[in-house]
């Protein structure tokens, strides 16, 4: 992992057999090749009782909108379609959910936004 053979022998012992499994190591980042886009979104009322309205902006793109519980399990896909450019709203019937913390996620090509809401 980038450690010279001589240094390994000093740390371990002189007869240690050095095997160059990895020729070189280089650092990586998740945003080197592209930048993740931004999605404007909000929800109301928060906390909610029976219904949650999710507002978001689209740039004429395909978006998947899902609801998750606090453990990260996807509970429901609210939409998985192309939205015209502009502002949109989706209503979610939360009446069947037990009280607790939940999340909704908007996911598009190179875009991802997750926000929380509370069900009372």
C-alpha cells in the first residue's frame, strides 16, 4: 500500500518476503468526474398526521420519489417518471404509517436529495 520494501523489513523482519500485490495506490474522490446536481425540495406539514405534500423543482428530467423508514427500508415509491421543467407537488397518504421519523428521497440522473419528516 505504498510502503517501500526496506521499511517493511525494518518493521517486520529481514527475511520477510515482499510481494508487490498492488503496484501503486492513488487517492480517489466521488466527485472527480462529475458534480452531483442540486434538487430543490420541501415538505409540509412537518410534522404531519395523515397527508404530506412534497414540493420540488424539476429540469425536465426523470425522478424517482420514495419514502423510507428510519432504518433505510424503502416503504413506497411515490413516483418514477419524467417531470416537465418547473415546480411540482406530490401528496403522500401517511395515515397508515405509525408515528415516527421518516425520509423522502428524490433521485434523478446525477442528482439525489433526501429530507426527513415526522409522522405524529
